[in-house]
């Protein structure tokens, strides 16, 4: 009877072992990403953060947050900087 219980315990992984295997698979997958994959991810995240920051900054200044994305707004800023 004890042989049967031992076989059952060893053949069925418990929840902790399943989670450990799952995290090992995730880590292995993340390690397989090449350096340029990480570079692309970082550039995309930086772009998203910059857009969000522009919108927040424009809203704090009293404007419509979506106005910060308008090209005419950037043209006006460019003209102010260049002195035209």
C-alpha cells in the first residue's frame, strides 16, 4: 500500500512545483530575447511615456491634453524657438 502512495505522490507534481516550472519557463523565454528586442521594447515604452508626459504637462498648463498632439501646436513652438 505504501508503494502505491509513493508512486502517486511522485507522479503528480504539487502546485508549488508547477508554479516553479512555470516561472522557469518564463525566465527561459525572457532570456531568449535578443538584445535588439529589448532595445525595441525600451524605445516603444519611452515613446509612450513621452506622449503621456506631454499630455499631462499640457493639461497642467491649462490646455486640452489632446492639443499637445496637434502638429500646429508643435509648429508654433518651433516658430517661437527659431524666432520667426
